[in-house]
C-alpha cells in the first residue's frame, strides 16, 4: 500500500494573504461557517486552536443526519501550515499549506488516510467535498473582508 493510494490532493490560488487564510482556520466562528461540503453546518463542542489542542464537533448534513468528528491540531505554523489529525473513523491526517503568490495564496490541501481501502471507499465523496471546502472558505473570507 503506497501513500499515494491513501492520499487526496487539491490546490488552488485564493485571493487572500496567507495570514487571512490561516485566520479562517484559527477563528471558530469563521471555520464553522465554511468547514465541510455544501449544505453542511457545524456545531463546535471543543475548539482548542493550539498544537495538541482538541477539536470536537458535529457536522449537520443537509439530509438531517449528524456526523460527530474529533480531531487534534498536530501542527500550526501561522501563515504557513495547519495539520489536523482526525482521530475518529475515518482516520486521516489533513495538511494544509499556504504559500504567497502574486495574486494571493496558493493553498495545498493533502489528506492522507490510514489505509488505502478506506481512502478508495470515500474518494468519490472526499474529492468534491474538499473542493467545496475551498469554495466555501473563499465565500466566507470574501464576505468577511467586504464587511
């Protein structure tokens, strides 16, 4: 089982500074607005944005179902990187890197699952969901910066 068999990638240039994008992760109020696929909302129970800090929340699907999640912030580098370990099934590590470019920030999103079987089983959901996360983040930051 290669790491590639367990990994989902997405990247995009967003028209914001690396610190603004980092702030979209650091602020529970902003993060709750954009985290997850289209149609989902979030209720955060624990949000400790520090290395080793816990993030426990429930995603509420548009179908009325609730999806409990628990993660740990493994690495936090302001304006540069956020690493989140999802410590309940499905197990994965999400690494989001921010690199300044001429028209904003290149955001690289890499999600590595614990096993290839799980990764392949959720790929058809996760790949578009990760794109939707970036779409939703962009909309939230656009609205926040316009206010």
